[in-house]
C-alpha cells in the first residue's frame, strides 16, 4: 500500500524528558490525567474554578453540522488553520466526527489516518499556546480542556482501527506519534516515561524495516526520544545523531530532522558540526512545510545561530522568516514567547534574541 505524503502530514513531537518503566505499545494509563496548576489557580476557590470551566465549555464548542458533506467541507477548510487555536480545534473535531460517523469507508485507511495525523498536529498547536512562564487560570482551563478533548478523539480512532490495521506500518507510526504527543501534558510522569520507552521498542523495528515511511517519521521520533531520554533509561545521544542523519538522507527536505540534528550536536558540545548542520537546514525550502511550522522552526534556528555566534546566518534565517510572515499575514508571529537562546524575547532585557 502506497500512501500519499500530502495526505498524511508530518508533525513535530514536542521535546520529551523520559525516565523508566514499561507499558503496552498503544495504551495510555487508565489513571486520571494529572492536571498541572498555575500559582493563581491554586488560590482560586472551587466555585470560581467551576465557573471558569463552564465558561470554557461554552467557548470551545463548535457549531454543530448535521450534513456530512458540509461537515467534510468544513473539516477540509479548517484542518490546517494552525495559526488559530479555535479554528483548527473545530476542524479536527469535525474530522473526528466524520471518522466516527462512517462517512469514510472503513477501508479508506488513508482518510482515517489523515484525521489522526491532524489530531496529532493539533497537540503541537495547543502546546505552543501554553504561556512559558505564568499561566492564568482561564487560559490554563481552556488549554487543558482542549487537550483532553483532542486526546479522547484520537484514542477513539486508534481503538476503532487497531483490531484491523495493527499490522500496517503507517498506522503504527501515527498511533505512536499521537500517543507520545498526548503525554506531553496532563499525564502522570511515570506514565509518560513508560509510554515513551514502550513506543521506542516498536519504533526501532519500523526504523529497521521501513525507515522512509511517512517522510522518515520513524527516524525523527526515535532520534528525538533517544536524545531526550537520560542514558540510564535508554537514552543514547550518539545513536540519536546517527538516526537523525539517516532520516535526512531519506528525506532531505524535512526541516524537523535538520532542527533536531542541530540540537543533538549542541547537546553533545559539537559546535562545528552544529554549525554545518545549521547551514544545511537554512537551504531547506519553505514549500515542504506548513508555513506556520516553517516560521516557528526558523525562529528556533535563529536562536541556535545566535548561540553558536553565527550572526550572519542568523540574519539570513530571520530574513527568510520575515518573508514567510509577510506572505502569510494570518500566521502567529510568537514574538511574545520568553525563550532565551531560541529566538524569543529575553524576559530580563525585554529585547528579542533574534534582533540583530
């Protein structure tokens, strides 16, 4: 079976910190998700929190669409609106409703997996919406509720497909990608650890048999996980570098692979290799990635360039990002992010680290 890469989007799994344990390959813990709480949220009363949750429930509701053809049209219209948390949220909800309704023939696995891929992408959109430092309780409640809702929708698709499509490489890849993404928030740390290690076992098998699948998604996830795990729990930064290099050979225009290879070299204190990888990343065409993702990744690359004292390269990357933002005015600029060394605003000086 050959999959259309345009139908099955490639997404960035959030950077993971993993430790130890075991779990089934495609199973999240039955224990309730752990809610992270902001300082102010700890000070509000249960009555205030209930009122906030009621308001959030109203806010995140999407307009009901009963006609399946109209539902499919709206899904296609909103599924890639990564610059708008609410619009894409409704888009992936409509996709999940289509998958559940049987609008797509059960054998149309590409369509089912495309929806699962969109739900995985939405985790990244929600994750980027969490403020870096202080999280007001209203925003926290909305993002947590969107996260839980998205998690439930994706797990429902996986549960329906797994008995019939468990053998399909693309199903395995997207299922692990979704579940690993789902553990980035609202999950007990021990469950987060167990799932990551368990997924790594099966992903390594895919890496051996079909590393090119879905634009080299297996090398990306395996490389990220090996880089993020502490060595005493299975982490291996040297192998992570080799796996990411393999992925780039298979998919040279996948900017995510380049970005993580740079991070691996920086983590291993190999500045010359990191600079060389950064120069190659700067040549990747913007046409191979969603403009919002490309803009966000370029912002990170500017930060890497500055930390590596490559001011001229940082200027070039910043200019490329400026062009994308000018061509796509709806995109989130994310200038408010406080992220020292990664293209964000310095909370001490108030200046952006990519201002040259």
